């Protein structure tokens, strides 16, 4: 009798476990995007930098190209020293991973509170990122974000 009860309990566990909706694990560019969002919301410069390969290239909206660790650090130091990140949202995202390379794209919204005071600023735009699996983890090798063109702020967001 006890053996039958154990089998029924095990069967019930398996049925419940495998009938629950499964969410695919994030990989590639999607996992880097998640790490970047978490780091930005924490206003954690070092965590942001860990999402980039040392030889990555970054184009942030209204900023010059940042190529390599030193330049990327400088770009984010400027952004984070002047502002506190209040919210980061990625939408209309797409991802494709092929072996050790992954690409992601979509739209972003970044809410920044100027440390000098004043109302928060919301930056909206589009992004494309390329990630590569290096040293057992995914990192950006290219990160390109552009501000939404004037007159399209209300367009599909």
C-alpha cells in the first residue's frame, strides 16, 4: 500500500511539474540585455561594464563612438555621474542566436533623473546589439542605440 501511495505521489508531482507553462531560459543577446537592464537600474557602473567585451564598440544616442573598455567606461561614467537611472524598458524585441554569436534589436525607453535637479528625462529610441560568448559568458561586442527621430515619439512604442 505504501509503495502504491509513493508511486501516485510521484506521478502527481510529474504531472503538475510538466503541465506548468515553461519559459525558455534567456541566452545570448537577451541574457546580456537583462544583465544590462539590472545594472542600469542599480546605477552600477561596474556591473554595466561587465556586460561588454573589453574590445566592444558602443554608440549611445547623441554621443561619440566608444571603442574599448576605457572609452566605454568614460561614456557610462558621464551618463551615470550626471543622472540617476529610474527606469529601463525594452520593447518590440527580437533575438537570434547562432552558435557563439547572438543579435538583439528593439526599442528602448530610459528614464533619467538629473542629479542637478529638475524633472526626469525620458529617452526613447531603437537599439541593435551583438553579443558573443566569451570565456563562458555572453557579452556585447557591438551596442548601437539611436534616439527616436523627431516627430515619431508617438509612433509605435
